């Protein structure tokens, strides 16, 4: 299945680009005002909506995932609005850092890295004044998976919006925007969607669109009201990342052919295997409780030694993700996101076992 792969990349984003995806980008310049392009955007939009489990409008933005977070903040809030941001790692902190300059009244709730967001502690901070809870689904710096379904349940009858960063979860773990009562979901092209960076996606339900209508947003580039009009015609206001769109379309076709359920199960199986092997070798994991672990990546503890392990793996032709600062020296991350198969994780963990044993023989 994976014969075209020469070296093994178990990355945490941008992820491995399958040959089919790379070939799809080998395409002449594509006018974003052509029917050919509209067909691409249409297919991409429908495919991403399916992965997010939504029938609501999906915006396609030309920016990275962080740009989508910023766009959401610009379009949904005004200075003084109260929001709650649970932080379970560096990506929760990213949301906080993006939101901070906008003058929002932010209730920040810090959890220890390696924990998931405790719903009771978060809900204690939610009042009638709270406009939104903004949180990550998978916390990519630690590998924690927040129970978004439970948060959706807790917030569904309130005015408070649930805004979820699904950059490292879409197409890796199940997410059901509509069924789980999530109001806004964002993701990006370069993780589970197996494509180069360049595109971000934002889906919003009516409760969120009502908020957009309330905010007098006269911003030029990230203007969701303008964007939405164009989306209905399968186009964007300005020039989109056309070739990333071609890549995403091909990746979505691959996911469709394999079957989304199978894709998600493959992620789960690979991550479980990495967790088991890592512990069997002698490592400790950042997320100890399997129920809280995401299937996109596994964060392995190697105090003071993380760079040794990643560079030794690299020498053997296996690329994995480093730790994300401040965990850079002490952890590394094995990505199981996107185009990763059993033989890849097996090769990686066999090599890791060898490296560990050589090192610890003294
Ligand atoms: C990768 C990632 C981001 C950042 O996305 P960029 O595209 O690098 O801006 C945001 N949130 C999560 C959870 C991520 O994994």
C-alpha cells in the first residue's frame, strides 16, 4: 500500500504528502475565476464538511490554522466580550495569545500539561455573560484529547458558543460538529488532510452566524460576511491557495476511497501500537490514561534526551516530531496523522527499541 514511500515520516504537521497528493499539485496555473476551480472548491468544501460532521456553511481561508483562529476572533467578538479559554498545552495557549490583543475579557484556565480540560472547572467559569468557550480538540503539544462532546452537551442550551480548534483532529479522530453541538470548528490543510499548508477551514452554525451578524466588522481580508456570500458560489473573495486546494481534493478522494471510518480506525490502531510499544521499551508517556490520548500523535517523555532519540531515528531514515517548547528537551512526538500505516509505526518502534537498548546498555 505504501510502496512509494522511501523514508518514513511520522510527523506532527505538516505531515507526509502521499504521492497522489503531490501529483495532484503538478497542475498548470489555475484561475480562481474559472469553472474548473469552482468545481475544485465545491468538492473540497463538501468533503471537509463531511469530515467535520456538519451541514453548515464552510469557509475556506487562505492562511494557516492560526490565521483561522484570528479570523474567528475578529468576526465573532468585540472588545470587552467575555470568553473562557481552557489551556491544556501550547495550542490552548496559542488561542489565548491570539485572542489577547483584541481586548477581550479572557478567563484563562490553566491545566497541567498532560491533563485534559476538566469540564467542571471550565463550566464553573461560564456565566450568562460568557460569549464563548474556545478550546482545542487534540492538544498537539501533549497528545491530550479533550472531550468535546461533553462540552457541547454542557453548553448547548446556553448562549455561549463552543469554538473548537480541530487542526490536528479532523480526519484523525471522530468529530461530529452538528451532533455534538459545536458552534464553530476550524481546521487546516496540513495535518490529517495530508496536504501542504496554505488552507484553513471554518464551519459555523446559525448560532455563530447570528453573532457574526451582530458584530460590526469592517475588516477587509478576514470578513466572514463577505466570505460567506462567495462560498455560496464556490469561490473566495481573493486569490485562494489553488494548488493546496487541488491537493486537499485528492486527499479527500483518498479518504473517501479508504472510508472515513477505516481511516479513523487506522489512526487509533497506530497510536495504540505506538503507546504500547513505547511503554514496553521503557518510556513514560505524556498522556497516561488511554481514554485521554489522541490518535494523531503520541508524546513520549525522554527527560533531557529527546533530541538524542529524534536524531538517532533520523539517522535510520525515520523522521518524527520534536517536543514543542517548553517540552522541547524532554519529549518527542510520534505522529500518526494522515498517511501513516502499520508498517511505518512498526519500523519506527523497532528502531526506537534498538536505540533505547543500545543507549541503556551503558
Ligand atoms: C498545528 C496546530 C495549529 C497551528 O496551525 P498552523 O497551521 O501552524 O497555524 C493550531 N492548533 C492545533 C491543535 C494544531 O495542531
